[in-house]
């Protein structure tokens, strides 16, 4: 396989504090993570006497939020977390390596999904969790057995509630999962899926992935990323990482999200797609997922608490209300705006990245 020589990663997160529960410290993978944390120079590691995390206090809500965002907890999740759930439209099953993310995206999707302080929790039961995936092969309905995406096999999404590459230098968990998917004898075709806003892929390039992991890079117009995606790798660095993993034989993907109709959006997103087309090998296996910006009443409230000076547009008067089957409310762009965005992106992708498959638009 051909690989690219990468520069040093543009951003590596070092938590200010690490909390380790007793059960996590007893797990083999938990012990490996502890060794990596110590090797990374993390000094403030608290080995807890039990399995309950202490409350995080700060001088006001903002201080408590920042303390939580700088904290990593190594824990064993409850058994319910290992009963996998479908995660349409991305994958058959949600497979969590962690929960939480050190980035500061002002539109953060986790704001409306997770409760409590935004601590990043790394799950120490990875070895057992990987061993339990065989029972799910062939049972999915999003990709497995479908006409449109059946070739992907049974898919497992590892980045629903985290960015695994943001934590990889501290955990090694993504590499462990990639190697398991690539070398394990499965009863049918499978694929691990992960998406990221980071670029530290050097440790993944030589892994025996067997083509069973699709690494996707969350990309946006530079004007959007610079304003709203704090503490992430710059978009050009992500594109370079995308090129490197494609050259290493990985199936790859673009997660264009959240798409926003900012001033000059056609030019901005056109430049982004041109930059991607310029570096991808002609024979790369590429997928695209297009996700427009949306918010819920709960996520808006949380995001305004987290980022009170944000200039992110969250005006219900400019949106259409979309209701879920259980009464949930989501504010999306009006139909005319959505149609204009979708029409342009579908045409632009066909022109600039003809080898790419658009999996869904939402």
C-alpha cells in the first residue's frame, strides 16, 4: 500500500484531569489507556475508590462547563450501553468507544443528546464489547440486506457520541477496533464507520484494516469551520488526512456537516469540493453524507449556556418545525432553502467527485 508522509498533527488534546473508576482500572484495555495517558505526560490522574464519578464544581456554570470539557473519565458503561441500537441513516448499529468530545463546536450535536456535565468518558470495556459484536452481524436494517447499501455489510458506527480520532493518541481505541474488524473471522460482511474533525491518522495508516473500516472526515466551508468549530484541526489538515488514509487503502467518506447557507455558500462549498477532488486518488472508494444544520429547543438552550456569545443562527422564525413520531421538535431550514441546497450539492458532487456515492441528504 502507498502511504503519505504526514506532518505532525495540528492538534492533540491533553486533558487537565483524568478520573478513573475502580472497575475501569481493572480492565485490560483500561490499563492500556492508563499507560498511554502516563506516556502522554498527563499528570492529574485520579484513581477513584469506586465507580461513581465525583461532581465537577466551578465558579459559576461557565467554569463548571470548562472544567468538564477539560476532564477525561475512564469508566465501564452500564450493560444497557452494550445493547446496540440502530443509528439511521448512518449505520445498522451504534457502537460507542466513548461518549463526549473535547472540541468546541458551537452547533454541537451532543448538546441535545447527552445529559450532565460534558465530560469525555472513555469506555474501558472495549475488548469485551468487540467480542460481543458477532451477535449483530446480518441483523441490521439500515445497510445490511438493503438494495441501496447492502454491499457495505453490517455497519457499526463508532462516532455517534464522540470523535474517536480526537482521543486516539490517549486511548488507542480506534486502532484496536480497526484491527479487530480487519482480522476477525466474521460470519458475514461488516464495516466499522468513524467520522472525525481531526487529522492525527499516522498511527492508522499501516494497520491491517482489510478494507473493513470507512474513515470519514467531517468537512465544512472554511468560513463556517473557522467561526464555529473551535479546538478542531483546520479543514486543510483534515483534507490531507483524508488523502492519506485513502492512499493507505481505506474506504473513505466526506461528512459535509452542518451545511449552512451562509453568504457566498456556493463559492465556499465549491472550493471545498475542489480541494477534496484535487487530493483523492482516482480509484478511491468514497461516500458522501450531507447533513444540514438543525437544532432542537433543548440543544439551543444548552448551546447558549455553553457559548453565550455565539453568532450561530438559531432563529425559530427563520426555520420550519419538523416533528418526530414521538412528538420531538426539530427546527430545520425551510423547504425552498433545502431544495436549493440539495440541488446544488447533488450537481456539484456529480461534477467534482463523480466516483463518490451520496448516501443520504438530511
